[in-house]
C-alpha cells in the first residue's frame, strides 16, 4: 500500500485514539446509547392513568376496572373530582364517567351513554386511549354479537411488534451518522483553524492523496463501530439478522463513505470549528428527522419527499431494515443501494473539488 | 475572598457579545435557524397515516367481498397498489406494499349463513410505526364493512370528548415538541465551544490573570446567549401562532419564566461540557451526543415518557428537555399554571442551579490549581 496513505492513517488514528475520552466517544457511547434507546423506547401506549367515575356497586364499571388494571395498559387515577381539573393538573390521562344512576342500570333502561374525556394534548396517545377504552367497555358489557366481518391479522418479520426490533436498526443509522460526520468535519476544521491544512496542501503530495489520507482513517473508524453495533443489536435486543452479512457490510460501507464525504464537505464550508459544528448540526438535525426513524417517510407532504430521497441516513435505515428484518436482498435493495452509492460519489467529488489549494 | 461582582460579570458578557457580533454565522444560527427548523418540520412531520399502500387479493369475487375491498379503499387510509401480476407476498417482502388483505372463497356464503366471515390481513412489521396504525384502523373498517353488508351497527356505548384538542390535531403537539427539541440542542451547541476555544487559542490564560471569579465568568458567558435564544423563542412563538394556529392558553409570564429556566439549564450544560473537555473537538462530540439524540428520543417529543420502563422513566428526570416538554405542552395547550406544573418547574430550577454550580466549581479548580 501507498506509504503516504499509511502515514496519514497512522497519524489520524494516533490523534483520534490518543485521548481516552475520545476512545469513549467512538467506541463506548454508541453502544451505550443504542442500549439505552433500545430498552427505553416504545411507541406502545402504556401506563394510562384512568379515572373511572361511577356510583358504588355499578357492576359494569367494576368489571371494566378489573379488566383495565389487569390489562397492564392502565393505572388507576383518583376516582373523585372534577374531570377537567384532573386532566388539567395531569393527575389523569382520561376520565370515564358513567351515565346517571350507573352504567349497569343505564344499559337495562337501554339509554344513556358513558362519557370519556381524554387529554388531547398528545394526539397519538389520545387516539390510542380512546380505542383501548372502547375495547374495554365492549368486553365488560359482554353482549357483543358475533362480528359480521373479522380479520385474522398476521404481522410479518416482527410478530410481537416489539419496538426494539424495528427501532434498533434505525437508531443504529442515527448513531453511526452522527459519529462519523462529527469526527470528520471537526478534524478538518481544526486543521484549517490551526493552519496545518495549509502546510499539508503546500507539501509535495498529490491532492488525491491528501483527500484520501484525510478521509480514509475516518471511514475505518466508522466501520469499526458497525460490527459492534450489529453484534449488540443481535445479542442484547434479539434483532434478527435474516439477510446475508455481506449485504449488511455493503450497506454500512457505502453509508460510512457517504457520511465521511459529507463531513468533509461541511468542513470545507467552515472557517473554524464552531462553524463546522453548527454546519454538522444543520445537516444532522433535518437528516435525522427525515430518516424515517421518527416519522414514516410515506407521510411527508409531496414537496418534502425529494429531501428524504436525498438523505443518506434514510437509505441506510431502509436498507438495514430490509437486510436485518426482511432478509430480502432483491431489486429494491440494489436500487436503493445504488442511489446511496451515487449520493456518496457526488458528495465526495464535490468535497474533493472544494478542498482546493487556494486558501484565501 | 472576593464577593460576586455584577460589573465584572457584565464585562465578561460584553466581551462575549462582541465575539458573537463578529461572527454573523453564529448569530444567524442562533436567531434564524430555530424558527426555520420548527416551521419546516411543523409542516413535514405528520402522524395521521393516510394512503397506506395495500394489496387486496379477492379470491371470492362476490358483491360481498367487493364491498369489503371497497370499504378499505374508500376509507382514505388505504390505497390499492402494485401490479396485479406480482404476488402479494412478494410485494410485501420487497416493501412495495405495507399490508395485504386476502379474501378467500366462501366469504359471501358465511355472511349469508350469519357466521363471522373472515379475511386475512398480513402486515409488514418491519416498520412498526405504520404496522400499529394499520392494526388500529382494522376495527373501524370491520364496523363500516358490516354496516355495508346490512348488519345492525353495534350499540354505541361511549361518547368521547378530547379535551384541549377537540379535533386531535397532531400538528399542535408536533410544533410544541419541535420547539423544545430545537431550542434544547441549539442552546447547548451555542456555549459548548466558548470555554474550550479560549483554552485552545490561549486567551484563557489572559482571562485567568484578571480578577474575574468563576461564577461571574459562567454567568457572564451565559447571559448573552440567553438573550439570543429568547429572541429566537419569540420568533418561534409568533410562527406557531400565525402559521400553525397553536392555541396559547396559559400565562405568557409563566411561559417566559419556564423558558429562562430551561435555557439556563441547557446553556450551562454546554458550558460545563466546555469547561470539562477544554478541547473543541471533544466538546462538540459530547454536546451532540448528550444533546441531540436524548432530546429527540427521550424527552417525550414522539416516544411517550409514560411508556418507558420505570427505571428509564426515572432516568429521564435528569433531562431538562423532558421537564420543559411537560411545561410547554401544559402551558400552551392546557393553559395550566404554576400550581399544576410545580413539579417540572421546580425540577428545571433545581437542574439549572446544579448545572451552573457544577460548571463554576469545575471552573474554579482550573483557576486555582
């Protein structure tokens, strides 16, 4: 291998790994964060504090309470007090109010509906709570006629709908993107700020060697994180790896190269490290929100979709889910992978063109 | 022992203001970028899932089965997709459709005989965000289809009222959440490099030789950025009211106080990172890692804090953004006052004091080694 390149790699490795805190940033924090998010996050709606306001000895409501506490989704909230106040103070998420005289008697009379008041501040949660309480009430009032149409639902790839299984392959992309972008853009901006980049560009080394020498070490560091993250995802969270490992490697390789190129590009726009950091944020924040991890891409308005199509993180997450969960390496994999590679090439060429010797 | 002196803190602040004014890029980042991000993503992020790509395989092909298929497409939630030549399972495996419905022969007969007519729904579970939503819509589809097929609608037992947000407009909740996250991350980044930069360029030694004390230094460095961030809060407030028609039901003064507490927390967090690392590259890594993903994922922005396991729920108490999220949604959407929101407000005040104190103590050790 080219001796200049080896020299570059050795220098960057020494600089990045010399500081114990930097080693922590590169190797420990990614794994800790993935573990944290994998264990903590769930988009199931749980721990709903439900207040059931009914006269004593209302059999229907008593049954409903039993069902609610038994389901694991609800926790009891105070059964007395003004419903609006309960929701305002945040002591309850929903209040179920039996019709006058109790729900059991109302049902015998055949009139009077129970009222459910739900805290609507979180629209997603509110909708789920409404659905749960409907189901509870239907079960408690045990007069459900046989349904006319019934669905047998089967969920592919993630039968228990475990949040970690689909979230971890996505969070992996966020963490990997974050680390590589920050490493690359800051390191180059630092050299510019210190003036060492000038020295380098003046040295009798071809431009492409400088470019490769400044980027290759970060590609290698980023790639070192991949087996760590995949291994953890598989062993700790039981995320399946249904597709071939080479497909994972292809995806990770293209992604890390693209991210390092993006970091380099950001650094060419920055005059100092502060600007590089802000530039990194300006890229990362939208890229993370448009990645399909936080919100489904199909739901974006038409004018915003092209931005998602230009987002390397979105492709990595989609490809990662395809390989790990679906185990499918088909036309879709290859077409998305090709787009990711094309993005990488374009960004790398742009960055190389901007890393020019004129240091005005 | 010298006492805390206002004028000394003020001159540190003046020096910092001059830094900011010299760097228009940072100024633009602080004031303009937050409002742009909130407006942009306020329009983009939409959690009302519509037009889910669906493949319907109707092997019964009777008026009844067609009525069921039509119920799916007429609901507005689903959109038929995919060339008929490709099998449904293949479309699912390639991710071209999110769900497939199989209606087997005998569907219409079952309905005529009065026994539950079954159809199979296969959902792509690789993307839970939609998988859960699809499963949630199925109940409604079954009810509507039953009515179309001539059954009596089941007795309506319950009437629901959604308080604070009658139409369940998810935009309000997204915009308030975005506000918290964007301000939280940017304010950490604002201060994260200020001390580390002075160490790297050597100007810290000059500062150390002046009589300025650690607390004066920390507060002096914090104040100008607090002003900048409050200005951008004002812009976001205006945008949320004018563009998204987010109601503002609470007290403006309380909202302002909550903002100041929150920004003190995050700006002090940035300063603390800067004081501890003394190196810009590390400071930036730490501030992005402790700022960006936790604020996005653990603050209750999208993933509810209430659904976390108890251990992690307690862990989030150390996160300023989590308390500010509760305060913001409480004040803006519910109109709650200081009494109802005493707990998160006190937590924020405590965290702010702790972070400012910690940064000053660490800084002091540097001054007097």
